[in-house]
C-alpha cells in the first residue's frame, strides 16, 4: 500500500487506527503535527510518516465557554467549558489540541509545564463519527 498523503484527512485516518503520527522532513529532520505536504522549515518535500510517543507538556492553554456549534452539539457551553492547549511533544514539535481529564471550569487545575499524554477522542454528532487528538494529565 502506498503511503498516505501528508494532510489532515490522513492524520485523522491514523488517529482512527489509534495511532499518533507526524510528518518528518528527511532533509532537515523537522517533525510536524498535523503534517503538511511541504516542510515549513526548509521547504523540503521528501517527507515520511513517523510514530510519536504522545508524551509532552502543556505550553499554553485557554478555557472556552462560548463555544462553536460543533462543540455545543457535544454538550459544551457556558456551564460546561472545555480546554484547548498548546502541547510541546518529546519529538520537539508543538500541537494544539483539547485538554481532557481536568476541570475546565477551574483554570487553577492546569499549570504550564504539566506533563500530558495523548489520547484519541472519538465521538458521534448527527450520525457522523469524529476522531480528534486530545491530551490528558500524565
């Protein structure tokens, strides 16, 4: 089977298989999540899929109470906020993802530098299966 293209659909395909994969540039070694078809560092196009450990630390976060429709359909809102954060992965890249397993209504429950582990969030909204990357405290 030919490798999947370096795009968000392929990234989500791997998540659906319970795999966290990134795109690695063979010219400069930069790893990105989600992957892009062209290296943002050197412009290289010789890329490969690499498995990631899913371990990292919280670099920045925000708790969100005014939510977009897709999050409202999952039950989030003013009385049930969710958290989104920037996670620095062991592989040296950064990814924005939902932070779960915490009390999003209490910002004090989070701290910059806290260790996190990737988790794959699966849901169904209006009969459509969704898969997303999340992180939870380690």
